[in-house]
């Protein structure tokens, strides 16, 4: 994970916080030990960077890693005005962009996506193979026809929207805590299976793996 959202670097800060909790909490310390001893899933690398130097920093990680990476995610600033963002976006293989059913957010995201589509993807510049929008903060009380209308409008612009959306849930803001053993949001550990229910994180991951043609749970 290359955290390019400078100067916030929220993912880098969360990793440092998670590591501090593991060092000071016996439960999490045992959990980390068991995870590494089992030879199973390992915590992903997190590298702080900027939109200008993101590609070079990713290449440096690749060069010094003993094992090849299947995927490198880049967390970029939400505005194209940040220096280096457009150049770095053009170097991506795939772009996944969250969008919510709010008119102002939707208009801003569409402008962002259309600029990339019209100036980079459709004219064959850069490396982008696909740009996908996905619904975020979905309010279950809103009627599905609203989302259908938005999706029809998005389709008219020639943009793709993923089948899986993420609900508006407080669980996405729940970090690791010293007084709670249940884990949902963490940069070190996978979420508890019970916590995943209804979050759609697992379904979104499956869909991303399908788009990227990655092996997932032993399947192509």
C-alpha cells in the first residue's frame, strides 16, 4: 500500500497506531505471533509517499522485496489539482473510485472520472486498463430506483460502476482498541468473520479480484 495522500498519510498513521497496540497488548501480540507462525496471511507493506514520487517508491519496494507482489494499491488525493496526481494516475493499471448518492459528490466524482476517461483512457495514453466506480456510504433507507437512475446516468457517460456497494455503517470507523478484542478496521489483521457480515467488504474484494483476474480462495 502506497499512501500518497500527503500530508494526511492516514494509512501510515493507522499502521503506526496498530503496531503500538500490538506491542502494548498481550492479546494482539499473541494474535500477531500466531498469524506469522502459521505462515498464512501477512500484514501488507505500508509506505508513505506523495503523488509525485509514488511510482518510484513502489518500484523501490518491488526491488527490495524477497517475494513478488500480486497487487500494489495507491491511496491518492481526492483532487486532480494535487501536484503529480494525473501523471501517477496515468501509470495505474486499474482505478477504483468511491462515489456516494449525493448530488455534489456525484458531480465531482463524475468530473474526475470523465477527465481521466476522455484525456487518458480513451485516447490510449498511460497504462489504465479500467476505471470503476463503486457506491460508498449506501443508505439502506433510500429507494433503489434512486441508485438505478444514477447508474443509468453514469452509464450514459460511458463509465462503469461495480455491482458491490459499501453500506453507511459505523463499523468502518471502528479501529483496533485496547479494551476490545473484536477487529474490523486494522492495517495488521484481517477483520473478524462475524464483523464482516453485512459490510460487503468481502464481496467488494471478490469483485476486485475478478476484475484483476487474481486467484482468490483457490479460484481464478
